[in-house]
C-alpha cells in the first residue's frame, strides 16, 4: 500500500524545474441578457475579471501550491502583460522565476469572456507570437535552466507551441537532465514527438496521442497500444494519456498498461487541468515515487482542478480528500475547534457551488437515531457541517454528570462518519452564532422539534434555504441509554 500521506508531506522538500511557454490568462466574467443591435453577437455586462499566470506558468503555480519549490524559466515581452507576470511571480514565495525579456516579442496573453451564470466561454482573444525565439534568447533560456538543474529533483518541459521550446532548447535540457539522472516530464504539442526523444514521461491527451501516432485511440486497448508504441519509438520510459471523463492510462514502453477512472465530479472549467496533472506528476517523481502512484495523485489533482472556475491550483489538503480514507484524515481535516478552518472549508465549497447543510447536537452516545438524522442531513446537501456542543455547554444543558464523553472524543466519532464533512464545536447554549457563520442552504433537526422552534430557522429561510425535520427512531435516546447502563452496573 502506497503511503500517500507521507509522500504529500514530502512535497515540501522537493524542487521542480519548469521551462516552457508562459502566458497571461485574463478571465472576464459577466452576465449575458441581450444580443448586440450592431451585430448578431451577445453583449456581456462585465462584473469582474481575474488575471492569473497561465500556460507553463500554471505548472509552476501548481507545483508551488502542492508545497514544493519551483524554479521557472520562461520568456516575456517588454510590455504591460510581461510586467504583470513579473509582479505575479514576485508574490509567489515558492517560485523562483527566471524570466528572459525578448523585446522583439509580445507576451502571450489570452482573454476569455465567460458567462458567469452558465460558466460558458463566449469568446477568447489572443495576443501571441508563436514563432521560435531567437538564438540569443534560446541561449539565455538554456543557461538559466542549466544553472538551476543541479538543485532540481525533476524537469518539466511545458510546450504550448508559442516558440520557447525550440529543438535546441529541448535537446540541451533533456540531455543535461538525463545525464544527471533526473526524471523529465514533457507536456507536448504538435505531431512530431521526435523533439522529446529521451524524456522520461510524455503526457499527451487522447487526441494528441492519435495525431502523433496516426493510430486509433478510442478504446482503452487502443490507447494503451498507441501509447506504448510512442514510448518505444522515442525512448521514453512511459507515456501517460489523459482521457477526460474516462480517466488516465499509463503505458510503459515495456510492461502492462494501467488504467484509472476519472473521479465523478461536477466539472466547472477544464482550463489548465493538464498543467495541474503535469505539476503533480513531476512533484511526485521528484519525491521518488513510481509512475503508478504518481499517476493516481495526478488523477486526483485533475478532479480538484476541473471543479474550480478558471485556471486553478490544487493544494495537498484537497488531494488528501480524494486519496485517503475519510477516517484517516478526520482529526486534522474534519474537526474545527478553530472556526478559521470552518471559514476556509466554507469558502472552498461556495466557490465550487456546493450546497451546504447543517445540523447540531450533543451526540454523547451515538445511536441509530443520530445516524438517521446525520444520513438524511447529508442526503439533502453536498457538504454537511455538524455543530457540536462543547463540554461546558452540555453541562449547562444536561447537568453536571454530562457529557459521558468529552468534546474531543465526541468530535472524533462524528468525524469518522462518512455522512459528516466537518464538525464545528460551539460553546454557547444554542448554535445560533455558528449558523450565522455557516449560512447553510439547508438546516436539519430531529422530529422532537417543530420547524418554528428550530434555532436559526429565520436566518436560513431568509437566505432562501429550507428547514427539514427528520422523524425520530423510536426507542433510541442518549438519556435512555445512560439510564439503562446505570441499572446494569
């Protein structure tokens, strides 16, 4: 059994060198409610825009967000977009950006106009020069990369076909990395993969694989056969094929292919997901992982990335949610003694458009009645927050002899349940302040309550949410359990 927990923790000690085509991604979000009277085109009422580092720079951002250090080498123009990219990299603590300024080129920039309501891309405008960089610029790129190579655990070549990864640059870097025994991960472009000969791992998507090999790549067997042939043809150790909703296929040059299914997620935006995959693979290889566990981590990273809007990054905590059993991460990830953790979880869930539910209680001795309320609460939402009375509040409500278990024990039991996504402990007699903090879409209580008596009902309903009452399970209560146990002893 591979120890993902330890490997994710080891990311902090790794350095990945990334070289490739840098670009500026600008997302313009707004609403579309009419067609222009000047032409048959939708009119977008702009509400906000988001500017992020894209292209190969997004690989660097993902390496850094995973907790590793990234040395990034790329080319920018002497223009405003280039200045924005320099400033953005300067704010990234884990990225050492070594940018070569080419005054003869424009910085690659992509502006995407997105309908915010439907998350639909309406139009993309590009500024770019896809011709190869001049020999002097290539020489500077190679020098920066070779200077960084001795300090790196893996090399990524992120090719967006914008001219930075010329044959001269690619050859010099692959040869130098192979000489040092470093893994080389290539995110390819174009149809001629002879450029990448000798790389450790090549990561085309299914269509790129079919174009490069001139072979069918529809079924799993076809993908595996074409990918293994590609690896052998160009002296790669393996080829990793991304297959969108069908997952990934890892095909070594010699050996059995491995297929992993994609996680079932709500896809919001696939922009930059390939960068996330490459970053995760490279960081895993830098940490000493084999290909298969590296692929499984990359598969989880892709699931996180496509669930976010725009060009997104992924953090180890998000990976652990997919890779590790819930019970193994419950203590640190699912119990919010500090409400700051609650705020972070809620912010992430809101960004992902998830429906948040809430229920609360003492949960002193867990019984079938509790399980029913928790299960039905979770069935009504995408993520469930459980409010748990602190020991002090339980004593005020139930008497000096309660609780039977302290708040830490009660929280751990709840956190181990699949239905529970987060446990938040509150010290007041009622969860009103906690409900105000959570602002749930649905509020659930057991059948001993009427809707009008549920604490927080007004807050939830005023925001368009609903209150659900779950019928009690007859014959089950904590009070009766305690009474019965005292009779026996």
